[in-house]
């Protein structure tokens, strides 16, 4: 099964993604691994049949799957393929007692995160799992950051709309916190009331826009001068 060793030291403790699915027809190994990772605050599901494992993947999202290659019903490689089709971001660690170079190469080609041969040390699988979870955490943090950047971009579009083409773009200083000045955001898709054409802005939209540019200033996304230009533009369109 595996060789017993002291508890892992200095492994990265991942706090975010902790949904773990372990698949093996060795009931003793399955029970031990489930106990080990449950004690480390992972949410652990187990299964001993390949087809059942694939069905579980269709009904529940797992961050990480540990699966033996040789299983009844469906192989670990088939579980890997189906799991990636259902949820591409899921990571899969394959384990096997019948190691070969060909099997290892095939596992990597199919998208396995790691490949571990039996018998393995408890330390080895714990490090592999923690490293995988660390990667998952990083991916999630990057997605969160991307979402925040998209939101910031949408907020900065307000600056572009308010400034309009009548303001001199070259006179607006760059904001070092953003890396670009609001002047770089000016384009043709400006709303009529902000450009001075069509109907004037309503008092409700004026208050809303003023609050938004004040928030941008407070966050450091626009400079004080950019804020004053935007505010003056709002007052002009209110008349």
C-alpha cells in the first residue's frame, strides 16, 4: 500500500479550494486516505468504481481527484478524460501499482496533474495534494483579480464618457496608480447627454454619476484634476 512516514512538514496549506474526490478499489487505502485528508479539513468524497466515479463528477464539482488507473467499471484514464470534459479546471492525480513509462506518458498527455506509483509514502501524496490545491488557489485568485480589473475598467469608462471629446485629452495628467490617464480611454462611443448633444442629464443621473466619480477619486483610480474636469462636465450637462 504505502510506507508510513512522519507527518509532512512545511506543506503549503491551501484555504480556498478543498473539495477532494478519491477513487480506488482498495478499500483499506481508500479509508486511510479519506481519514488523512479529512483531518486536514478537506471535504472528501470516496468511490471504488470507475463508472460511479464518472457519474459523481457529473453531479458534483471537485477541485481535485485522486484516482487509481486500474478500476472496475471504467479506468482512471477514462475518469480523467470525463472529469476534464465536465470541468476542465479540475486537477487529477493518477496512482497505479503497474507503472510503466508508456502509462506515465499517456497520463500526462491526457492532462493528469501528477502521476504516483504504488507503493508510495504518505508524505509523497500529501505533498502532491497540497501542491495541487495551491495551484487551484492561485487560479481562483487570478480569476478574482481579473473580475476586479474588469469592474475597474467599467468604472473608468464613466470617466471616458464624462470627459468627452470637448475636453483636451492631452491636458489630462496620467494617473500613476492606474498606469494610464483617463485620456487614453476616450473613444467614439460616448453617450449623447455627456457630449452635450441630445437631452440634458437628469438630476437623478447627475447625482449618480457624481457619486461614481467621487468613488473613483477616493479609490485613487482618477486624479484630483481628472475629478474636477469630470465634475465640471457633469454640471455643464445638467444645465
